[in-house]
């Protein structure tokens, strides 16, 4: 029981670190711009703080429950992806990443929103954290919602990893790069969240070129939409 409580504490503490770093980046940037731009950045800070407060409350509510409950609900996937990016994109103000988002939705998506948010949050923050220092970071998020499953592909042109490392990257406290900030919890949290909601993940990576994560999750509804909805957003 004590180990379970400690794991929940580790997870919550880890998950709020990257959004706080992004808010800190906005504060630093606000010191470098004119007054009009500063007010716009203050609005972004306020939105980021509100999103972080909601995220923390959801995690705390879930952590307080004695038994793990999967809370399936209808999800606006495009909004969820954009919300995660908004919380993280200012982690590096000197080399702000470019996000390319593509969502293909053929049906409603019903899943545990908090767990999907945790997965996206950790994969996207890792992409930013392990960017390549010699080029602009480009992160591509592609998602397809089908009647029986959700597929999310996240790729980046960051540091990448040696293929022989891939068997251990999901271990708790395993750091991909010793020289970077962090405690090696992010991918372990992703693994735990995927297990809870019945998903699995494939990883391809090459050192110096980047990484690609492919997520497959069950869709808890079979209600098909009458028409295909396609959303394409570049240079987010």
C-alpha cells in the first residue's frame, strides 16, 4: 500500500514539472517583449495555469480512489492534443518547437481522458526535452479514430536512441540521457497508463535522427459517425 502511494506521488510530481517549466518560459519571454505582447503572454500564462490546476485536480481525484477505476467518456481528441501542446510548448523559449497535428476521426472516441492526457503529456514533453541541439525540433502528432480503436503516432527529429536501449526505456528511473534534467519516470508512466486502459505501444528510434512512438488503444464505442471528420493543422 505504501509503495502504491509513493508511486502515485512520483507520478503526479513528475507530470506537473514540464508544464511549470513551460509557464516559467512564458514569464522569461514576457520580459523581452513590448507591453502589448506582454499582455498576450499573460493571457497564455493564465490559460496554462488553469489547465495545470485542472490536470492536478483530476490526478489527485484519481489517486484518492482506493480502487483503480477507468472513467470512459467521449473525448474531443483534437482539443486534447492541442491542450497538451499548450501546456508544454514554451519549455524552450530559445528554440520553440514546431508541432504538426493531423487528426482523422471516423467515429466518436470513448476512452479514459485523463490517462490519454498523461500518455500524450509525457511523450510530448520527452520529445521537447530530448531535442537535437543542432536543429529546430519538429514534432508530428498523427491520430486516427476508428470504430474499434484509436491509433496515435508521435514522431520527432530529436536526439533519438540506440536501438539496443529500447528494451529498458520503460523501466522506472531509467534515464535516456544522463546529461538531461529528469528522473527517468516519463516512459514508465506511459507504460502504466497504457496498461490501465488496454493499450500497447511500439517504438522505433535511431540515434541522431529521432524517435517514433505508435500507440494503439481500444475505442470503447461502436457508434459510427455518418461522415468522416478530417482536421489538419500545421505549424501549430
